[in-house]
């Protein structure tokens, strides 16, 4: 993840170039304005409020203080004013705060800093694409709110139409980040293909996103695999790549992203209740749809479900 100052500079430059993502053309892409006129709000949820432990003390009375890392759209980024944090995670945080009858206080952070900040009491919760793992569950509680997905994307004119399982990628030249969870999974796919008498995957590595996209569009590679949300935004921005499949971050099992709270604080159950009400009332679906992330929807939120195993 980038540091906050680097992220702010990057997003400011990017926003200036993405005029087509202004509110006037939000139906074509993403609204990156600080005003966010289409922001989805939620109603007060008495059941969720009652589930908050009587002795729980919020960082600031009357406010839900949430840490979020503005790593890039559509999950969380700086708006075109280079100050306001917007995106799917901030909007979801707002809906949770609404549900609890609280105002929202967002704290932009570098993603790597969230564990220490949460345990030291700087914020009440983290809503920043944190995946549930068994190791993290030893120190934190979780309330799930999205599937953790990676995306398979190809050139818009590619003849590849679907990648769902290892055999679908046999022999393909695939761009993936070194040392990432998706690389770990694709190496297993390649081993499975080889054991079945199929061609292994040919994994390619590049220094940055621009180089990766150039390699894909120039034909040096056929597929790119990155976190799904990042590629959704790139596809809408550049209009020259398309999704042909998704990959669970916990393959072959499902892996979920969750609101993260301090272990034993008692807040997780209230957040799970609030999320399930948002799902039932359609508010949740509207938020994900607005940020083009409907593929990542959960049918139900859970408190501390099974997470990725320790490796």
C-alpha cells in the first residue's frame, strides 16, 4: 500500500485526468466528486444499537470513528478536491454509522498502520478491505461485509471468455504480482494442471500497474490477475479490458472482507446485525452497485467466520 501523502498526490493527478468520471457522467463510471450526491444513506437500526455493550466507549461520544486507507478507487480514494475520502468502503462506513445512530468520523491511514492504531484505541473500527484470517482472529473481531475476490481480466477483444478453474487457464500467459496471495493460488493451479497432463500457467511479473497493462494490451500476456475492485475501475476507465472470471482470495474456499474491531470489545455483533439489516433492506446492494462491486456481495454477514489458514 502507498503512504498517505503518496496516495494523495497520485489520486490528485489521476482525478484531474479522469474528467469523464465527474458527477455528470457517473453512469459511465465513477463519481469522484467530494459532494457525492448519490451517496446511499441508511436508517437507524434499534436492534443493532441495543446490541452495543453498555460499557463500550466510542473514541468520540456520538461518533463512529473508522479508519480507512485511501489506496485507490473504487474501494477508497481521495476525491477530486484531494481531501475528501470517498469510495465503497467510506460509503459503507457511513451506512453503518447511520444504522448505529452515530455520525461518521473517517480517519485516513496507511493500510499497514491499522492493527496498531486499532489495538491502541485510535479508532472504533477499520473498514478498509481487511480479509479475515485465522491469525488476525487471535487479536481482532470481524463482521463480514464483502467477498474477497481477485479478478481475471483480458483485452476487450480477447477470444478468452471464461476462467473458472485451473484447466481454463492452462498454458496462458498470466500477469500476477510477485509474493501476492493470487500468485500463491495460481502456482497451485499450475501444479494441478501439470499433474493432470495440461500445460502449466506461464506467470509474468512487472514492476508496476502501467507496465502490466501495457504488457496485456500489447499481447505479451493474455490475462491479468489483481484484486477484483482495482481491475473493475481500470476497465471502466480505459475501456480496453474485460472481466472473464473471479477468484476467491481463499481458493478453494471463500474468503471474506470484514469490519475489524478490537478483540472482545463486543462491538462486532452489533455491526453484524447492522450489516444484515442493510442487506435485507437493499441498502447494501445499492452501495455495491454504485461502485460497480456487485460481484463481491455477500448474502449474509457473519461474526468471526472461518478465515484464511495460517501458512
